C-alpha cells in the first residue's frame, strides 16, 4: 500500500483528500496542529477503510513544525508516495491593517513550508523514480489581491517550475487552484460568507476527485471547475489595472487579503 502525507488534514480540502485517499486504499500521515482532532480523524479513517493512519502534530508557522514534517518525508524506510501541501489560512483586513507578524506567518506557511516540504518529499521520490506532490494554491493566485494572492501565485509558479525541472524523473508536481470551497476557511479567518453567490461555491469532495484526475493526467496546474476555468482565463487577458480595481472591490466582500 502506498502512503500519502496531508498537511492541514483535519478540515476542508485536506480532510476531503484524506477521505478520498483512504477510500482508495492509501495509508496516511495526517498533519495538523490539533492532536485531538488528528487522533479522531485517524481512528475514523482506519475503522472505515482499514488503512493505517499516522498522526503528526505540527505547526507549519514554526521552524520546528516544518522540520518535523520534513524529517518524516525524508524517511527512506517508510516512504511517502504522495504529498499534499494543503495547510493555509487567510487574514481579515487590508494591507497595513493586518499585523506584520500575521503577514509573515502566512508567508511561512504558504511559501517556506511548501518549498521545504516539497524538496524533502521530491528528493526521495526522485531516487525511487515515482511519486507526486499536490500544492494547494487558489484562483486568487491569478489576480492582484495582497499577501494572500501573492503567496498563492508563488505556489503556482514554484510548483510549475519545479515540475519542469523534474520532468522525466517519475515525480509529478501539480498546483491546485480552487475557488470558494465550503470549508472552515472563512470562519477561521473571521470572514462572513452570506454575501458570496451560491454559484461560486465548490464541493470539497468533487474538487479532490477532479484534482487527482488532473494529477494522473500529468497536469502541472489544476483549476478543477469549468466556472473557475473561465474566470481564470479572463483574468489572464484582462488589463492589470482594470483587474486590480475589480478584485480590490470584490476582495473586500468575498476573499482573504
């Protein structure tokens, strides 16, 4: 049986990856900050699907947390075949309104942790000639939307560049760029969601199915819904000045800063 490691596994997209991969017969390494929730999740997935679920408590905003996960990924005796870098969060407020410590914490989780964990996983995968990495970004990567969008744009560019460098090695890397997904994300950031149109919401389980299908096809970028494919396509051709004004107005209503 192959093993998948998922960061931010106890909620939202991470939990959906855990459910799907467990149902497909993968053993799991579940990573999050809440040990109690991790143990409950591991027990449920083990009892339901008969897989082994390892618990690893780590805060990826701290060096010690990143190092502990990187060490697990580097374990050659118990290799990880699929890494899902899903951990992330949003900050409520505009630039200069959000404390600098919170901005730096976001960059630590969204960029530094993704870089270090991808490298830790890919090295062993390249030696074995197989493996995959899914780095969860956002459609916010394609519009000018402050630190959050910038960090997710970095995830997309880094992942696609690394995928080119590892082409032919048997290691697949893919950035996943979802839109609004019904998860705990907005609630944790203190953001209201009542004014987000119903058509913009995606189902986490369907999103994961589409993402895994795209990974199997060898895609380096997955925008797993026709609605958001259209929106990201328009974002690529719209004038940046116009796009910046539109996204600034809608971002205040709908998204993280």
